[in-house]
C-alpha cells in the first residue's frame, strides 16, 4: 500500500525531534553525573536534572518506535502520534501564552557597569521573549496539524487497510484501535485519558523527591502533609486509570468526580484571597530548604489555570460523552 507523503514527512520529523531529545538527555546525564555538587549547583539541581533526563530518554524512545511504525503504517503508531500531538498542544499553547503575558526578569542595576545603559539587556530579554513565543507557536501549529491530519478519514482508512492486509498486525493492546478484530472495544479517547492518568499518578513520587509544594483547596503544603496529599492523588489516579482501561462504570464515575474536583481545586487555589502570597511563601520555603537561590521570575498564579483548565475540561468532556462504551457487560461494547 502506498504511503502518503504527509506520513513520511511526519515520521522524519519525529525521528529528528527524537534524535535531538535523545542527544540532549544523554548530555544532561553525562554532565550531571560528572559534575560535583557545589553551592552554585546543589544536589537538588543534579537530581532534578537526572530525572528530567530520564523523561527525555523515554520520550525519545517513544518517538523513535512511533516513527518506525509510522513508516510501516501501523495503526497503533497513528494513535501514538495523535497522543503525542495532544501533549504537544497542551505544552505549547500555554507556553506561548506565558511568553506573551508573563513578565520576564528585569536586569539588575548592579549588574550593569557604571555609565552604561540597561537598554541592551532589555532588548535581549525582548528578543528572548519573541524567539520563545515563535518556538512555542511553531510547536502548537505542528501539534494541531498532526492532530487534524492523522484523524482525517483517508488517513484512517489507509492505516486500517494496512493493518488488515499486513501479516504483522501486532500492536500494544492498550493502543489497539476499536475496529481491529479481537481488539479491546475501548474508544481511543478513553485509552488516552487512562494513560494520562497513569502517567500523572506516577509523577507524584517525583514531586515528593523534589520537595515541590502541592496545592489543595487553596492552600499549599510541603513535607509530610504534601506526601500524604500526593499519595491520595496518586491512588485515585491509578485506580481511575485501571477502571477506565477495563471500561468499568465505576471507573467512569470516578473519573467524572475527579475531573470536577480538579477543576474546582484549580479555580479555588487561584481566586481564594491571599493565594498568590501563600504560593510565593511556599516557593520561598522550598528554595530555602534546598539551599536554592531565589527565582528571578515573578509567576502570576492565574497562569496555572491556562495550563490546567483546558486539559481537565477536554478529558471530562470525553469521559461524559463516551458513556455508551461503559454500558455493555464489563464494558465490552464501545463507540468512538
């Protein structure tokens, strides 16, 4: 079966991006492994860098495997790049908005030699803002285009036709399309939401290792209290992921309750009086406990809603509208 040029171009782009990510992750691991901990690079920075490097290597491996199977027109690779496109949009669109509205750190007067103007530094920060905004905009366009392209009817039919005719139709069961014979009768959207929940649940131990504050009903917690809250969130997300993957009715109900609470928690954590002050105090306490220098960025707390609300609302909409998939015995009947 003839492979569309758009699929080939997407696979090449995935290979290039994965290669750069793999190289960056490997260099970060090497740098932090050989770099001794000093006052300028405390142990926390090394641990955070190593954790980030592991994530980068994982994304690179995901991309390489997806690109290889895109070239072979594997249906699960089409679904995989759709998931990746959605994540790309979730990261790129809020990043673009942040670059447009978030104030960047202004140059310190003491850092400028006497008699020289601060304009060159201000121009540099403006150039950084514009460059990062263009970068995020390009990523958003790429993610949006892939999301549209790989969901068009001709492309879906090509991938499914290749899956029906090829002798090698193996695919991860959790990403198998609902139309393939013998595949789990689960909508792709529910599969994506379940694995996002699984990924989110697995990140809470990392947040605990990094001593990051957790927000709960408008208050920020660190230390033991944050660990208990993290365990609670992690347990709910893992249980929700299991229920969604099994297409259990209780899993759908749990997901609806969880996403509604997540929306409420996000909003109340921003609009509650004194939220910004409590957030800055929690960040300062974390930096002091880890011997980190104060951050030069002033992060308005309301920007967090730009990240959280769209993603939560989209997942909630899919869970609510895919009710029919959970109606059969043990969730054996599904619809797109």
